[in-house]
């Protein structure tokens, strides 16, 4: 299975400041169909995960534009341009190139200072 | 509005069985693949099983031979039959839409395996 490694494990951010999370995969997530199957989820406290970004850099419906994704191959980044209080929770990256064996990163906990 | 509502969790003894359900609404259920993902207490996310719109099924190695995923398109419902449960199966089980892009998730149902 593809191993997804996220850093840092946790992040404490002042409101209004930027934040960045890294995700590295053990194999390239670039599929022969030209798409890169890397996703970002946010699990807010007490809630189920919600999709933020699909296929590296596409914001899902309703996701604020302060969230952006970038990267290619095996290295990916989620950036929050200006962190707000509602952004707290655990962020997960996920790969789905190796269907159906999806794997998730270990998570990055974001807190507000 | 897409909605997924899991049910069927509870406390079960090791070696026991449980069937989870996921009632779907707000979309054409029969046209979509569906997945089960679990989260052990205080831990991360683990894909468990998936089923495509044609009924082909897929399992994580950790549950293969013990869990069975199925769907009833006439009832817009996804199922997960769990047999020979172990303590390490204790988790919050989520259903999610799709196999590749898990775009909508339910709120989860808690399964506790303990004597």
C-alpha cells in the first residue's frame, strides 16, 4: 500500500496568519489518465471528515478560497492563507490512485493560538 | 442535499457479529460507488471496504473474509455485515460516497468490541 506521510503533526496558528501542511506519498500519485489522485480533508472536532481539495488543487463546493492545494508526483501542500477560528481540527491527505486501496496520512492537528 | 445516515453500531462481544446500515438521500444512489471508512478512538482514518455501482466489492486486508459490503438500491441503503469481530475493530464507522473521491460522509456509527 502507498504510505502517506504528513508534517507537521500539529500546528498552532495565530488568527489571520498563514498555515501550511505537507503530505508526501511513497509512490507517485500521477495516474496514466493524467490526473493526480491526492485529496485533502478536514475533520472538525466532533464531526465527520469533509472534503476540502480534490485532485491536488481543486476546491470542493463551498470551500473558502483561503484554502489552496499544490504539488505533484509525491510531494503535496495544503495552504491556508489566513487561518480563522473555524479552521481548527485535524487535516488529512488521502491518495486514491491505487483503487480501491485508499490510504490516508496520519493527520495534522491545527489549533488557534 | 446529499445525506448519509449510518446506524447499527453498538457493543458486541469478541467473535460476535453486527450489521451496519447507511441510508442515502439527495442523490441517485444506484449510480454511485460507496465506501466504508473507520476511525479507532483517537486515531486516524482507515479505509475498510467499497462497492461500485455494478456491485463489485473491495476490502482491506484487515477485514477480508470477515466483513461483507452490500447495497440495496431499491432502499437507497448501503450495508456492512461484520462477523468474527475483534477488539481492534472498535471504531467509528463512516459511510462515504464514491470509491475515489470521498465527497460526502455520514456522521458515523460507533462499534465497540469488548467482553
